[in-house]
C-alpha cells in the first residue's frame, strides 16, 4: 500500500509508535567526528523525520541495536547470578537495503549456527525494519556486486519529498498508524555502483600463502576500524568486571573485538594464530567471501563500502577482493 502524508502527520504517527517502540535511525551529530568541525552520522534514537539523515551514508551500521558495543550478560555474587532486565519496548530501525541484508548475516551466525545465542535473540526478536531507499550509489559502495542492493524484507518504506512523506506499507500493524492519500509508491534501489567487485570462482585455501598478503603487513596498522564499522563483523571478547566494594561480586560483559587487532587470537603461553597484519587481512577477506559462503550459501560482505570509507591507510577491501581473481589464476 502506498500513501502520501504531511511531515507533521508522520511525526504524530511516530509519537504514537513511541508507546510501543524505540525508534532508531541514522542521525547527523555535528562536531562529533574525529575533528571538532566534522560531522558524524550514526544510529541514534529519533523522534521526528527531520532528525533522520536520508542523503548521506551512516558511518556506522545499525548492528549495535542487537549487538551492543558493551553488553552485560549477567551479574554475579559468590553463589548466584542474575541476568539483567530487558526493555519491553520493541525496536523500529530505519536503514538501507545493504544493512537489512546484514541482519540476515548476523542471524545466520547468532541464531542458525548450530546454537542460538539467547542474548542476541531476545533483542533481535523485537526489531522491525523501515527501508530507506537509495536514489544513487554512495562513494565506495559495491552492493550491486554483492546482490544486496534490493530487498523485500521491511515493514514499510519511507521517502521524504519536501513537506510530504511517501510510504509503501507492507506490515498490517502500521497501516492503522500511517494514514494519508493513497497512491503508488515504489522504493528507490540503485542498479549500478561506480565500484564493481568480482569474487573469483574456485577461491580456496590455495591462495593462503600467496605473497599478495605480505603487502598488508606494512600497510595495515591493525586499528580495527574496518571491523567496527562493518555491519556483518560479529567478533567479541569477554570481560569479568569485579566491583571495588566487594571483589567477589561483579558482572560478565561481552565487548566488540577485532580480528585485526593484535592479541585477538593470542592463547595461553603466548601462542597466536595470526601474528602478522597481512595474515589478519587474509582472514577477514576469506571469511567475507569464502568461508561464510561455503557454510551458508551466500557471501558475508554486503558491499556497503564502510571499510573503505574509514581506513586511515586507504586500504580498499573491494580492490583486495578483485585482486584475488589474478591470484586464483596464478596459483592454478
């Protein structure tokens, strides 16, 4: 169902939804980026459509809605533990097609990967998606190559046009909330990116020892920024926090971690699986375009291009994937 309504009416509908939902969307935070005169676009709780950034790509993904950067799993004493209470409100997230696809990847890992992660599930079950269209491709995006440029997995689509808002509503719940003039509304999806990626056929462990990975030993500085902005990176580490007033009481947390950062694979005795930065780059690359597909049937990477956007060394992940085409031919 397609409708057109005023911005004022849309905001009034959002206010009604706030009774049952927390509403998250990409928002512009002035002066909050690396330098004081630059803006940061990331997911925040919003109350009006005017707070939502529709024209620029969010530098961070929406994954922290279901994967908090720091999440308390339980509180403990000497002889018992208790899990924290979860907010009963459901969650409505405004996001683009590639980021909706990223939640499919997270679901595979946390819900369908032999065991279901209950901490992820309790948050994921509350989430519904609002699609933001893409009239044009952003810099470094290659979602078309990864087949993540279109989606049907959303409750409704929204597009502001001047003082009006266009919606395409699929979820019956929201048809009662958003009321307006009926018309045909189709989502905007990009059909072409400036960046094109080709994952080679026949990719496998035979490329592991190729010298191309040595390039990243010096270029990559192991900052982990690519992992933290990636919508499909899922690695975390565990922390036990002991309280100062009683060191036998505390809480267990899981915290985002990065396969690129030194020490992530370190084991007892000082052994580490991937000590060189190039080995970590190889691990991430192969996980995104080989390991995951081998297990689940499609690529882990969604082509959002955020890793290329944030790398301080200007390492292009899309270029790294394309290099593998020549590497596969060479090793064969």
